[in-house]
C-alpha cells in the first residue's frame, strides 16, 4: 500500500432539470484533487494549497473532514490522515464543490485502509459533508461523484441508489458565471408547497428523462429536460438566465437548465463539437450581460472518483 496517493473527484451536475435532489451525473472536468496519506497519530490534519484562502482547515468545519470523521466513526477506526487540497472547484459554483471534497476524502481514506467499503457504501458519509455545506444531506452530487455516470436516488430512507448508463454520444456544456450562490441560500427561495398540476408535469419529465437515458433516445431526453418547480424561482437569482438558456437552445442543445443550486448552467448535446458551439454561444451572452464566466465541455464521466 503506498504511503500517499493523489485522488481526483469530479464535478457533478445535480437535479438535471426535473430531478430535484434525486438525480445527478459526473463530469470529466473540472474536479477536486487531493493528496492523502496515513498518519501515525489519530486525527485528521488538513492543508490548503489551492487558490481559495478562505477554506476552513478545522476538520469539523470542512466538508471533507466531516465526511471522513463520519466514515472512521462507522468503522470504529482511530486511523489518522493528512489531506492536502491541491486543486478545488470554486465553492458556490453549483457543480458539486462540497461533494467533490467529501468524495475525494472518503474514497482516498478507504483506499488506504484496504477498501473495507464499496463506493456505494461511502455515499452516506460523503452526504455528511453536504449536510455541513447546505444544511441538507442530499446525495445527488456525492453519489455520481463517487460512483460515476448518472445516479438516481430512488429513496433516502432507506438510501437506495440506482446507477443509470449514460448514452455514449451525450456531452455537457457548463457555463459558470463568476458569482457565488450558496446552496443554503438557494434552498431558501424554494416553495414549501406545489400544485398537483405542476407535480404531475414534473413526475412525467423525471420518468421521461430516465427512460430516454436507458433507451438512448436523445429526443426524449431533450423533451424531458424541463423543470416547472425549482427552475422558475432559482433562475431569478442568476443574471441573464433566460438569455443564456435561449442561446444554448438556439445553438442546438437538447436542453438547458440550472446545475445544482446554481449559478452554473448546463446544456446537454450529442457531440463534443455541438457542446463546444453551445458553450461559445452561452459565453457570448454572458459577455453581453457583463458577466465574467468560465466554461467547461465534457463527456459523461462513467468512472467517478479515482486514484491518479
């Protein structure tokens, strides 16, 4: 067993339009990278070599630290670990920053302990990091970060995770306007009650999206990428949202919606060339709106977190 390993945990898109808190997928890029090694002494020590100086390094205040503490408590282990954050997804970006940190930590520690737990068994501990970050232990980011591909959270009590193969042509364009939108704040704007009419529409779109993925029916995927419950309220928090989404659709996207809690947007398409064109169109609108933005183009990451 090596004394130290480097671990990459991918960014993720959660909700995927209609699948609020129950559906997500892993991206090829960007992601978190950590170095992790065993210590002779018990306890967790964190170091930060990223560009984000404000990262908390007290384990109980850090998503990776909290997730790892939960895993070690479950195992009854007093093993000590030292984690150095090397690269970090920008916090508050809506592409699973806290999930990537949590997934990298528990996966790396589990690897160094001889892999007593499966990837799926690591999910509940990574969810504790999400609870620290957003107030809710949701799995739609951490599950695909750990397991790869698309993951459906069929149930939270008990936790029931279903992996769904990604159609081979599917590509994703991500636009990240350089504003921070905390998941906890984005949850505060959600409606406490919804109409039966909206619920029926949403259920149909979730079912259609899952069927489209399983059947590799890209047209059905596109028709199902509609959110009538969460997107209408959260989109108000993202400057130029309607214009950016319209640009993606005009450029040929199957569909476009908010990634996680935002402010990032994602658009799905059927080739890397299409994804690049869609990304460029979305960036053009961001510039016209005076928004500094970053963009990523990626296939669907079927592996998830991995040792580098």
